[in-house]
């Protein structure tokens, strides 16, 4: 076994799963969970109206950037902390505190942006549901850190299925989106308390007694400083994804936003595979990076990117051939009337698939700070394209704007990855020369 392989496997926890085993189990969990996230939109479209879908989509668009900044992708920071410099308790407590601050901001946004009690409540409830997801996420990060990410699959499946069933039941029996969201929130939290916060972490190494308060705060501050660039990147990424929605809502109204969001949610269904692969490979990529195994790192990154391209091409073919039928089947005829939008949205989403996977590779290398200017460039490109295209060509312009932002992101991530590989090769070369000397 090479020296690099020894280093790469040195910190693999006992009982850790292989990348292939993790990928298969998490793929199933994320497939069902992501399908349930899309099913929320489908349920709203089937049982409600495009305006109702638009209200929900606006709630997501307003709350997601705030919560992305607050969650700071601590799960990835925790998962790549392979030597456990900081305790899980410190990551968890930091996540709780930041999410509480985020909900205060969301409450302010709800009163500022929405008109009417129900619209305000929709925004707040969407924020609470997402905050609950991120509380769960940090516990799942502990499992990922220990190389047992497969344990996250049951929680993902149960939370997704119960959440959408509760939403559908609430909307069917009450006709109120507010009540439906309350039911969904309750069911999702039941999964967390019954499984993720207790049973799923059995057998993991304990944190040990807490340090004095001053040391705990100092440790959390260190984590915050390390994760803040990534939190800003996530917030900017959320703004990139939602910028066209802001312009659609302002220029075309809630109904158009509902149609755009429903169609785009179908186009981005392939993200479930991208995220399951990226999350399964993150810890392995991090270890390869620490070992300066540039060839292994590049080989895994290229395999991931190739899968992204294949899924994108398959989706584009399906959108062009059976798009109208699919939209009529899963939504209604009023959505099938915009079948041409699905083709453009699928092309834009396909570029995003590759960008997502490249993002996992550079994040595993802990290139957090470099992603900030890249996401700023993506946001500027998307916002400018939306400003120009949405008023002129409507929803097609919004889809094109997403594609333009994803293209800028993909090219920038490829450039950062090139830098990462060059530095890894340089470190490996110096280590080899030192051993020979």
C-alpha cells in the first residue's frame, strides 16, 4: 500500500461504510426524500392552484437564503473534521443558535414582504420546516463523519414521506395551505425526535464532558470563522437559484411563479442523484486531499462529473420527447401548456448538475473562501440575465437565467479544482523528495 493510501485510510472510523455502499443506501434515501420534496409542489398543483404554488414558492425563495447562511454547511465542516478537532456538541450548539437568529430575520421578512395573515404564516411555517431540516442535518453530519452515512437513509425516507402525506391530508381536508404546512411540520419533527436524535447515534463515540463555558464559546467561534465563508457561499448560491423567482414574482405575479416553480422542480429532479453521490463521496475526497493523492482525487471527481453529464443528457431527451405528457400526468393541463419551458429548464438544470458535483469536490478540499467571489459572479450573472430576459420573454427568460448562472459556476469551479490538483501534486512531490533524501 502506498504512503498516500496509508494516510488516506488512517482516520477511517471503525465500522465505516465504503463509498459504494454509502452511495447505494443514501441514493435510496435521498431519492425518496427528494421525490417527496417535489411531491409537495405536485400536491399543491393537483389539489390547489398555480397561485397557491406561487405562495409556497415565494416562501421558499424568501427563507432559503437566510437559512443557508445560518446553517453554514456545518454538516460538511463536521464530516471533513476527520480528526475531530471539535466535538459534535460544539457543532450542534452552534447550529441551534444560528437557526434561532435566522428565524428572527425570517419573521421580519414575512411582515415586510407579505400582505395578509395567511401569506405571512406561510412564509414563517416554510422557514420553520426548513429550520427543522437543518437541525436534523447536523445529526446526520455526525453519522457521515463516522463513515456511516447509510444510517441517514431511514430518516430521510420517513421525514420525506410523512411530510408530504401530512401536507396532502391537511390541504385535502381543510383547503388551507397554512394548516397543511402545520401538519407537515409536526410529522417531520416526530421523525427527528424518534430516530435521528436518539437511536441513529447509538454506538458512536461520546463527546465527553463539556468544557468550561469560555472554552466552549471559543471552540464554536473557531468553527464559525472556518464555516462562515461556506455559509456566505450557500446564501449566495440560494440567491442565484431564487433570483429569477424574485423577478418572476415582481413582473408576472404569483400564478406565473407557481407555473415556473412547478416545472423547474420537475427539471431538477436529477439533483437527488447529484446530492447522494456528492454526500457519499465527500469524506473520501477529503481524505484523498489530505493524503495529497491528486490522481485518486481527480479520478473520483471525473467519475462524478461524467455521471452528471449522463443524467443531464437523459433528462433533456425525456423533456423533448415526453415533456407534455409528463406535465399533464403529474400536474395539470395548464402546466402542460408550457412544455417548451421544461426543455429549457432541463438544459439549465443539466449544467447545474455538473456544477453541483464540482462544488462537492472543491468543498471536500475545504476551498471555502474561494467560492465566495465565484458565487458573487454567478449571482451577478443570474440577476442581470433575469433583469433583461424575464420582462422580455417571460418564464423562458427565467429558465435561461438559471442556466447562465450555472454555467458561470461550473467554469469557476473547474478553475478552482485545477488549482487544488496543482497544489496536491506539489505537496506530493515535495514529500517524495523528502523521503528519498
